[in-house]
């Protein structure tokens, strides 16, 4: 399946790891969804992806996800 990436942001952590947060749409026609992918940088600086998870592009769900992250992080 092919996807169109509508937006993406990267968050680096650790020595050579990153999270990619993106908004994607399956082609040719599909429901927009949000994706969180984990990866690492090669010695040449290229991104390599390991795992990912998609979830609905739903404002209520995203707010609840953010609230739960804040709860478990101690903020």
C-alpha cells in the first residue's frame, strides 16, 4: 500500500534514535491517520525505520493520548 505523507516531525533521543510523528493518507483514496514510527540513524546519517503504529486522526483521541502521556510522565 502506498501513502502520501501530509506532515511529519522528528524527535531525536538517545545516541542515534528518533521518533517520527506523521500524518498520512493511503492512496488513492483513504482515511487520513496519524503514525508514530521508531527508528535509528545509520553511521552515514540515513534514517532506518524499525516499528510503527497508526491511530485515528481524531481530535478527542489525540487529546486523550496526550493527557495519558502527561499522566505517566509525572507532569
